[in-house]
C-alpha cells in the first residue's frame, strides 16, 4: 500500500496553512509515518506533480490524500476522514500523542458516569483547553453545534488539538443563501465532515398548513423553532454523549448564568448522560473576532452587511449602530424571550398543530 499526501506550495515557497494543520494532525495522532511520500502542488507551476495529480483525480483543493493498494485507488479530501480510516486500516484508534488511551465505559451502561465535571466548572480555563478537555473525554462522541462565527472558532480550536471530534449543523430550511454558502466554505476550509440535520417533514407541513409561513410575527417564534430546530437538535443529540456550543454570557440577558461545562438536562436527558461545553462563555464579542482575524477563521458574508447574530432569514435583520448584537434576532419580541429554544428546557408545543 502506498499513501501520497498532496500539499500546496505557495508562491513564496511555503506550504499552505491548511496543509500544515493536516500534517500536524497526523503527527499528533501518530499516523505521519504512514505517509509514503509528499507531492507538491506548486502555485507557480501548473505542471508540478501535485497539480497533475489534482487534475487526474478531479480535486480542486489541497491537501488531499491518495491511497493505492493492489491496483485500487482511493482519494480523500477530508483529513479527518482520512485519519480515521487510516487508523482503522492499521488496527488502532486515533489517539493523541499527548494523552494515553483510556478505557471507555459502555455507552448504554446507566451505572457509569463517564465524565466528572470539575468542582470549579472550568471557569478559569482558557477556551482552547476547555475544547481539549472535552475532546479528550469524549472524542467523536462530542458534537460541535455549528451555525455561527463562534462555532467556527471552536472548530478551529478542535482541529488544532489533533483529537477526534464531530460537527453537526441544523438546517431549518429557512436559512439565508449566504449561510448555506458559509457552511460549505467551512467544510472545504477545514476538510471536515459536517452532519447537516433537517427537520422532520410532517410536523413542518402541518404547521405551515394550519398557520402559514409567517405566523411567528403574530404569535411568537417558539412554535416554529420547536418544529424546525429544537426537535432536530433533540434527535441528533441522541447519538452524542457531549456537545459543544459557541454561546457567550454577554450575548443575551438569558445567558448571563451560562456555565462553561454542565450536565445538560434540557434535552430530556438525566444528569450524567449528556455533557454540555460552552468554552467561549467568558469571552466577549471583541475577543471572539480578535481570534477570528488572527487565525484566518472563515466567516459568513452577512457579517460584512451589518449582521452580527444570524439565524433564519425571516427572523434576522442587520443591527443598527449602537444596538446590541442580538437586537436583529426576533426584533418584534421582548429581549428576554429571544431564544430559539435550543438551550432552554423543552416544552412540547406540537400537540396543537
């Protein structure tokens, strides 16, 4: 079996940042020695070996990986997927060099509490280290909920740990076109898989048939959010033991008591079943954007047009000068009610549909 990694060489002679991150990940997971050779796609030379391989396999972005085995060829454009499959081929799970493998309790064993929440609640731990602790404890059973700028900061931090993780995103069917493009931009930039979750069609059809497409302007957004977002979250979280969000305490009056880590009992789960990490809880908006700019984190193009907090298209507007960042969300409602329901106790609102 021969494995080739194709890296991009910039015009200045250096490797692209994404290629270096991929190499670091493989080294951290003790898989780098499995790479047989590196082929360079030179920005200044269309006929370089890496560029020729890209054309041959129909790949547009580096890095990518080619496994050739007894005449069979497989191409990976996702570093995370490649590392996972390579570890399986070699009969080992991807383990960080910084942490020894640990015994994993049975997922369905109610007598085992897999994670002990520290007494200090990670209150003074830097966000990078909170992310790392979550992934050391749960790995791919920890899902990063991705929708906005803060969530991509978490993805960036997670990738730099070299540890396994998962990403999911809820598509309500009413997002801005820019947000859908943003999702693909993040997927391509980091070379990761994103599990896109859509709502169950029958409850959506029932709500629209009874109340139309814009009933939330008259009777509040909670019912629509329950059908399109909250039920989807509840469904996807059944496959995880922990999840991670980009929530911050200064985002809303409803989030001032946000914990950095806690057991999540809002998803019809008992304490000890589902851990929830909010690594950016203590950060401000400016700290978040400082990280985004310093690390080249992809952003939603709507931010350039005055949108700060971005949700569904009918329920989000650009903020005006001097307004709070979430003033553009459900602006026709009281500021203390501007939560979609993803982070508050579940209330079944579907019975009347």
